[in-house]
């Protein structure tokens, strides 16, 4: 029987065993996109500062953090010889969903605010949303090649193709969703996108939609999300898209998109999204205070990404 796992040899998948994201090495490694961008530059100081605990009197890094500085070669995952970036196909869906259950479903700021689910548990509505994006074959994952030829998914970016009527239809479909938490989150996102209509503004008939950005908690702070967004831009360009968009829900994802050339189109402060009694619908935890709808116009070459004439 066919399996939902990787096309090459695997140890397990959600339908076969619990070791979902550890996969056996392929006979010959595919270095998809490995030439797309040079290794990310690292900065010892900033890496150290990121992990330094706040203490006004501390001038030297404590012992347990000095290792992070000294092993800098491995501190940046995009420099790591074991990290590979690959396109996600429908056959990877089960592994990607399993990664998201442990790293996105409970951690993403809006999901957290709505109490969507516990870490590791499933959420049918959000899983359908993710699976739909994977079908468009524009998504990318970072996989860490472990010892003995096993793989672990370190991060994913799920990208989909968005057409002018898709958001209105998705909003309509929300009425029949039995998941009130999911409805709360996506009602806000869809309504915002309908009000601040990128299709009308840029006069395009399709957009490259960066829907889900997620990095395994044990791999965060190493530049993986940044690299996934960078590679998504390359995928969008290669596939002839003129416009990319993303609903970035937290300050870190917003920073990542902006550093990849995205610009803010509109914003929704969370404290101003209230019900008829003035109660905040999604009480998102600090430091995240607003959702940003970001866009990136794509022209022919890397240096030339400007807002298209319309
Ligand atoms: N604290 C401080 N800075 C951070 C943090 C953090 N927790 N996370 C990211 N950053 C900053 C870094 O300073 C870095 O900037 P630099 O290049 O100047 O050093 C920049 O963001 C890029 O960081 P990465 O290492 O590439 O980000 P990472 O791989 O850790 O992934 C992510 C970030 C995706 C937000 C991760 O924390 C995560 O999966 N969170 C839960 C899910 C989520 O919130 N996803 C985004 C929702 S929006 C969307 O999906 C479209």
C-alpha cells in the first residue's frame, strides 16, 4: 500500500509509527535549492546577546552560554552541513502536520491567544488549511540530517496560491466550522484581508501566499525561518508570481518578512479587535501587539523588487 511518507526510504510516518519526523537518508541526497543563496552570515556577538540572560551586573557570559559562542560554527543552522532545504510534496503532508502540532499549533501568537490546542494535539480545521497549502507544491522545509542517516524536520514554510475570490469563500466556509477558536482567528484574518484588498490595489489575478511559518522549538534562533522565507521568495520568482503576501502575527515573524524585503500594507492592533461589548476577542500576549499584512512585489531580478505599476 502506498504511504504518505517521503518518497525515499523512511523510518516512520503518522500512519506507520510514532517516529514521525526521523527519516532514513535517501540513497543520494537531493540538494534542492542548495545553490539559491549563500550561507547566512553569522555574528558572534549577536548570537551571544540573544542567549544572554538579562542581568545588569553580568559582564561575561556564564559558563553554560559560552559554549554557544564557541560552537558558533553549529549555532547557525544555515551554515550547518547537516541542514538541507527541500520542496514539500503531498507525500510529506503527515510529517509536516506532525511537526506543526508540536511547534506551530500551540506556539503561534493567535493560536495561543485563542487557546486553539495543546502542544502535540491535533486541530482538524487548521490541519485542513495546512494540507490545502501543501497541495499547491510551493512549500519548503528545512531538514536536519541526523547521525545514522536519519532526518528531522527543523522548520517549514507553507505557501499557497491565492486567487481573488478565495478569501471571501473561505470566510463563508467558516460559518460551518465547528471549531469556535479556529473561527475566531480566521474571521479576523479573512476580514482584514477583504478590507485591505491586495488584489485590487496591485491589480493581480493571483498571489503567492506565505501561510504558515514554523520552526521546531529546539532549532529556533538559528536563522532557519529567515532562510525559509528567502527560499520562498525564490520559489515565487521562479514560478512567475508578481506579488507575495503574508499575515504575520507576531513581532519576530514580522521582522523576518521585513528583512526579506516585505513591506507593511496594513495592520490590525489586537487591542482594537473587540466584540460588541468592547471586549478584546484575541488577547494576544506581549510582545506581540498587532497583525501585519505584508506584501512583496516581485520583478525580474533580485535587486529589482519594486511595487509594480498599476
Ligand atoms: N527572540 C528574539 N528575536 C527573535 C526571536 C525570539 N524568540 N525569534 C526570531 N527572532 C528574530 C531574530 O533576532 C532574527 O533576527 P536577526 O537576523 O537580526 O538575528 C530574526 O528574527 C530571524 O530569526 P530566525 O532564527 O530566522 O527565526 P526562527 O528560525 O527562530 O523562527 C519563528 C522564528 C518562525 C517565529 C519561530 O519562533 C516559530 O516557529 N514560532 C511559532 C510559530 C509562529 O509564530 N510563526 C509565525 C506566524 S506568522 C505566519 O505563519 C505567516
